[in-house]
């Protein structure tokens, strides 16, 4: 059974740092593309970053240079390192795994960027 569990969210000050985790079970994260999305209050869910099974990474322009997606195969976990967050980064962050033609989502973790 495929399961994704996000953690690490919370309150962070602008300019600080935070690391989100996405622990996977039921499959091996190194074999599939893994993606982070976010959804701010009153807005649609938007793509943040992707890491492919070949370790290529891509980022939304809004987070490029500040966020880093990575993967720990031994822990079967994907991370999103958030550096220099801004208030507009406040959102629920979701992890998604694409296995063949099926997308699996976690339940999300809330990040609030505020002083």
C-alpha cells in the first residue's frame, strides 16, 4: 500500500529556514519522480519542485534559488529544504509520487512564514 506522510511544517520567520520531509512506504522513492506542491489559503494548488528518478531537479520560478528538493534513498524519504522563506510561501505543502499513470498524495503539512 502506497503511503506518503509529510512532516516538518510549522511557523518560521522570514529569512529563516525549514526542512520538510515526505516519508514514503509501499514503494521505493528512488525509482520514481517525486514532487512537492503547495496550496495557499484561497488559492489553487501549485507545483513547487520535482526530483526525477535520475536525480534531475526542477523548480518553480517563485522558489528557485531558495528551495532545494532532495532524496534519501536509505530512509525512503524526500525532503524540501526551504531557505529564506517569504510570507508568500505560507501554504500547505504536499508530496506527490507518480507511479506509472497513478498519482499518490500525502495529506500535507502546514508552513506559516511570519514574524
